[in-house]
C-alpha cells in the first residue's frame, strides 16, 4: 500500500526536519483549508515555498472556488490536485478536472464522508485520475475511521474506475489491510504517524508499504 502522510499535525517550528522524517513515504499530502468550505484554516503556499520536499506532493483543496488555487499549487510543484465534488457540482467538477489534465496535473476528485459514490458521474470517473474517499467529515484531524468508506471504494471499482483510489481520515495500521482489499491504492495518514516520534516514523511508513 502506498502512503501519503499529511503534515497537518507536523511541528511547524521545525517543518523541514518533519518533512525529512517522512522522506521514505510515497507522497506528501497537503491539506488546504480556507475556513469557508470547512470551518478550519490550515496553510497556503507561502508557508511551504522554502521547503525542500524529498518526494512528490499532492494538494487536497478543502476550499470554496478551488479553481482559484490551482495555479499557486502547480507553481509550488504539486503533481496531483484534488478538490471536492460537494462545492463544485458535477458540471464544474468535470471542467476543472479537464483543466488540470491539460496543465499536466494529475486531476483528482474528492467525496466527503457523507457523500455517496453514486454522485460521481460516469463523465467525472472517465476523466479523473484519482478519487479521494473521505472516511470522515473533511476539515478536522484525528477523527475516527468509518468503515462504510470500504463499500464506497468497492462501488467505485465496480463501475470500472481504473485510476487511483486514495482514502483519508482515521487510517491506521489496523484498518489499512481492509482498505487494500476493498480496492484502495494509497492512504493518507495524519496523526497516527505525525504524533509519533521522529525516530519511529520510518518504520511505521515501511509497515504500511509492506501491506
């Protein structure tokens, strides 16, 4: 299983060191919150412009008007940009995914914890290269995993989606095997990893990757 640590719970006083401690991960996950689509605020590109990322990054835009953020995260070097179906609707989502693809960004669509996979149209699944399935309500770290997301993953795969399925929210070493069996390719791991000591993180990442 691929793993994409979220740096939301990182120690921002020594961010480069925190990033270096997860250098063996497959990807680094940037949770971007604007205080509108979700009530919390996180960080933006200015906080990351001087950071040297050892692996590729992906931006998860929990924001209103996500199209306003595309260029700045492309400039930051993000290879994948994912936004929420809930705040665009299907027609805009398709256009935004098409735009990202034309810019050579891997286009991703996210469904929140209370959104059913049936809301992803066939047109969206045909152009998206990643579907991010939230197992919790977006916007808050440290929430408990909801196993219903496994049925969502299976439903998306059953519709013939060949792209990457990522899962975010409450993922830990105990539930990752079930997610893989359901059809997930990569998991976002936040507090389960980043609240451990720096010395422990490499072995935790390896444990996920070996599943």
